[in-house]
């Protein structure tokens, strides 16, 4: 099992969400986040442009079975890319264990519904 974290542009969220659904990823968590990076976004107020030191993004958190890692990462990379600085990052982290609270299932079995996924 792996945890995939991605920081993406807010404007790309709907495209990434749709790509994840098409890849068979039906559940993930996300948050509005702010960070500092190479991209700078200027804000205009009454004709004066202000450079902001923080950048607004969305952070996705997805736990997947090992067999779904590549298609999940490729869905994010393909749908979040604009080719400009500030497109974001994807991180893949190991998960030691997972439990489904309702049934007590653990490990790989806790991440899918039997009969729905092969």
C-alpha cells in the first residue's frame, strides 16, 4: 500500500478529480493549502499589482493498493500539467498498515470492496 500526496493548481482540481475517477480511484481527501515556491502570483488592488509570497494550491491525499500506484500517478500527472512553473508535485510514501473501522478488515483488503474490484 502507498500514500500518494499531490499538490496541484486550484484551477486543475476538476480535471484531476475526473482523471482519478476514470482511473478507478473513487475516494481521496483534499485540502486548500498555501505554500511558498518558485511561482509568484501577483494580485491587483485598485490598479496596483502586489506580489504575494504565498501560493494557493490544493493538496490531495490518496491511499492505494500497490497495483494502482502507476495509474493513479499517471492520472494526476496527465491532468494537472500545464507546462509552467508551479504545476505542483506528487509524492509516493509507504503505508505500513490500514484498517477498515466498520468491519475490522486490515491490510490490502481494507482499501477495496470485495466483488467491486478485482
